[in-house]
């Protein structure tokens, strides 16, 4: 019986880890797959990352759809915003995410159920563990959002510079965005997909380019894109050249990235202190103080009854 319980515990933990690692592994595979082979031509706008078909994904999606159908209030507004910012924008992604959280809660509750605690402690442990298991995927999703926003900020100056070149060549704003989107498909994949969605919004939903650009900033959760859209809206309303606000935006963004890197560099010595204290200082102090400590122990041993 104990062996069966241990095997069930190991299987539940392994299933939870696989379900938790699957979105991260899929994201890393999609990110580094560009270096191995060129990207395939995508027909139509890239609204979001297409979810790959697999047995685990289908099971988690079915579980999530069942939970959302029964309890639609389990998906709060913050979770939806995080999924949109992380580029998981289809209903299948939402259902899969809820399925992952439900599977983790069920697995951790099964582990607590087969534990040898008293009934009251078992119920309390199940409630607490279920709360932790339900909220834990949100932290990983927030990390995915922050990583994608950092990548967008790194790609944004290059895209702005190319927009400036196209604008100075006499192209319109929509033509500039279309040209830059095609040229940056491999070098700036995140912004390229967002620009493709922007072009789709303009052509299909008849949005103006600055408004669609502002919607793209809200969709990505990046304030710099929203501020650039506001500057372009002001420039278009006055009939002035759009290259001037783009230049200002590029300079401000590069200054912001430079200050961020300087802040990260200034924090490096502080982060190195625990590493030095744990791994470097013992290697230095042991050869220096080791013989002295042995000599002191031998000298004070007789005084404390440790020897003659």
C-alpha cells in the first residue's frame, strides 16, 4: 500500500512538472528554432502563437474548457490581460492555462489526501496547497510577459530607425510599417508579428494607423509604443513630418535602455557578495587560518582538559 502511494505521488508530481514545463519548453523551442531553419511563411495575420497539437495539450484544453463552462468566474481579468501580453490570445490558450491550473490543484490535493495526517490537518493542507497550486502558474506567466516585453523594448529602436528611413524616403506611415514588417521578420520576430497584426487591423477593421499602433501598445503592455502612437497621432493631426517624433522616440528609448543597463551593472557588485562569501572566502580563509586554528586548539587543549 505504501509502495502504491509512493508511486502515485511520484506520478502526480511528474505530471505536474511536465504540465508546468510544457509552455516554457514550447516557447524556447519556438524562439531558438529560428536559428536552425528559416521561418515558414505564415498566410494571413499572426494573431497569436498557434498552439501545437499534442495529447497533453488536448487533455489540458478539454479540462480547461470544462472548468470554464462550469465555473466561468475562475478566469479573472488580470489573467486575461497577462495572457494577451504574453501573446497567448486565443480561447485555446486560455482553456489550456486554466487546465494547467486545475490539473495542478487536483494533483496536489490527491497528494494531501493520501498523506497520513489527521482529517483537520489534511483539510487545511488541501486548501492551502490548492491555493498555492492555483496561483503559482500566474508567476510563470508574469515572467513570460516580462521577458517578452524586454525583447520588444530591445527590438523597438531598430524598428523605429527603419521607420525613420522609410519616412524620409517619402513613404506613408502604413507603407513604412508594411515595409519594416517584411524586413524585420527574422531579426525582430516579436515586433514583426505585432506589426503584421496592426496592418491586418487597418485593412480589415478600417482603423487609422496611429490608433492601431496605440492598440498594439496596449496589446503588448509596453508604454513606449503607446507614447509613440500618441506622438504620431499629434503629428498626423498637424500635418507635420512623422520622422521627427520617431527620432525623438528613438533617442528617448535608447537613453532609457542605457540607464537600465547602467542600473543592472551597478547592482552586480552587490549580487556578487553572497557568491564571494559562500564560495571564495572559505577557499582563502581555510589555508590561511587552518594551521593557526589547529595550533591554538593544541595549545589550549590541556587547559580545558583535552590533553596533558
